[in-house]
């Protein structure tokens, strides 16, 4: 218990006092009665030293403020088998038979709502809702019998699992991110549509990249393109090539990066629309691609990156809080390459503000690395 809770707190750069403040703020906003500040100080110390068990009420608060699950925080897995007895089995099967197209659409709308909340508030603030949503989808798919019913639910689960995986990666929980991507890939196979599998594989490559497995990450995103084939939305093709460009830049492969950027630009549909109705998990238009290009060029040390990044900054949707943290990190890196330390520090300050607002551990780590380079 002690190591998980302490690591989660430290990953955010929080002191015990800062964690207590987060607990109190969450409790106040959700009208939850908790202990006094002096008592919480004792509780947190004893939780981290393994001298006091965390109650169910406080566990729920800690999950919400830290964006981690029980296994990561407390070293325990609360999953239980709820399929005991034929009566319960039949009941669950009957419930799954009621899922129709309208219900699947509703489940996908719930994923979209959680995605919008995540963009603005950060993963920690929707953690419990996201886990509950995933559980509902998994349980529904588990007891769906006929292929038509399973395909619809699997499509909804694939989208939700990739969102949960990206949230986990942002929270610094790499193992959970990997498990969610494997869940997304498994669900994608059930859909019978390669677009969902290709997207999950493309995002999963970032877990490998963050773990330092850069060449393998590039291999995986290219394999995702092979899986996608040619009969997929053009926007997904452009998204996969953009991801390849970024991963090639991280791996230091300049030529392959620029080739992938050109291919992404050629595949991207015209217009300002960023989402494709066939795969709502993908956001990409010319503004997003400019940001992606600037990101890749900055990683390659190319001075052209600044122009692309400032262009992306002027068109960015202000609700994309976490993406703004990343964009300001990119600008800081681009200015550092040009020896413009004052501008770099200004963008790092803005990046830190957005990262703290969304609780992004992933961006905080990058901010610290860039700060040390100044």
C-alpha cells in the first residue's frame, strides 16, 4: 500500500500537504464529510507507512484525485466474479439481449462525454466514471450471445478502452495503459472492422516509445498501417502516418519522419472538420497536423518547427487543455534549439500551468526534462 500511494503522490510532485489539500477540495466540491486537516495529516502518513488501512470512502477520493486504480494505489485487486449460479447468468444474458443500436449509440455518447471532460479537467477527475463505464461495457459484451449484438458493444468498448489507456499513460500508469490497449485490441477483433484495431495499435505504440523502445514503437505503428489497409477512412490513414512521423522523430530518423509527414498531409481530407464519423476517437485536421508537424520537427532540432507550432497555437481548440500543455512544451523545445531561453521559459511556465490543471504526469516529466536543459 505504502509504495503505491507514495509513488502516485510523488509522480505529481505533490507533498503530503498538497495531497491533503486535494482530498479536502474534492470532498468539499462533492459534499463529502471527511476528517479535519490535522487528522488527515496523520491518516496520510499512516497510509503511506502501512500503519492504517484506507477505508472505502477515502479510497474513492484518492482514486479520483490521483487518477489511479486500487491495485496501483493499494496493491489490491477488488475485482470479483459476479457470475455465481445459473440464475444470475441467465439474468445477465437477458439484460445483454436488450442492447440494441440505440443503446450502443448511448454508450458511445457516454464515451464522448468522458472524452470531453478529460480534455478540460484531466483524467484524474473522471477516473471513477471511466472505470465504471469500462466495467459496464465489458460486462455487457461478456454476456452478449449473438454476433450482431457483440459487434456493436465491442465497437463501443474499443473506443472507450483506447480513451482509458491514453488517460492511464498520461497519469504515468504504463502497465494499466498497456492492459487497456490490449482490451481495445481484443474488442476491435470482435467488431470485424480493421479501423478500430489499427487505431488501438497506433496509440499503443506510444507506450513502447515512452518506455524507450523507440524502434519497436515505429514497427508497431507501421504494422497498424498494414492492418488498416486501403479500405479505411482517409483521416485514419493521415493519423497513422502522423503518429509514425512523431515516433520516427523520437527515434532520430529524420528522413522517415519527413516522408511520413508528407504522406499524412497528402492523405488528410480538406476542410476544418477534425472527426470522422466512422472513428470518433481520431481528431485530425490541418490545424492538428500543423501541431504534429511542429512537434516532430522540434524533436529533430529543425528551426522550421516554430512557425508550424505558432500556427497550431492560433487555431487550437481552447478546451484541449492537455494538448495545450504538449504544444507549449513543443514551443519551449523549439525555442531552446534557437537559443531563445526567455521564450522557452515562458512556454514552460504555460505548459506547467496546463499540466497541473489536468494532472498530467506525462507532461510534467517532459517539462522537468526541458527545464533542466536550460
